[in-house]
C-alpha cells in the first residue's frame, strides 16, 4: 500500500478543494467517456472518489481505495505521455486529466 499511496500522491497534484471546485465546472462535466447521454463520465466519477480518498487518513484507506488509486496512477501516466503539442491550457486533454486529479499546468 505504501508504494501505491506514494505513486498516487505524486500523480494527484490537485488538493481536494481544488478538485471539488473543478468538478463543479461545465468544462469538467463535458469531457470524458459517458455510458449514455447525460450520464456522468468515468473521469468525473473518478474525481469524486479521489476527493473522498484525499479526505481520509492513510490508515483509513480501504482495499477499494487502493484499487482506485492504482487506476488513477495508471490513467495519469498514460495520458500525460500523450500530451498534445502547443498550448494545452484549454484542451479536453487537460480537462480530462484534471478530472483525475492531475493538472498538467500546475507547478
């Protein structure tokens, strides 16, 4: 769990508050794969789970939390490797990553 937690904390560079605020935006809700029209995207649902994980003490994390943290790390690593050229500040690529707790423009 320690390695997964460290990888997760490295991949997720947004605070719970930043992520929660972001998830309330239209841009956040408009990106990602949806099971049906009007449904919540996979990434948006993931963002809500990440907010909950960030609000827990490390010792209170469940097996389900660990599984989701692994999923988040994999997603962030795969998608940061696919960075498009040019200014990415207002792209679906960035917005999708932000739904998963990673803002590629954050220092």
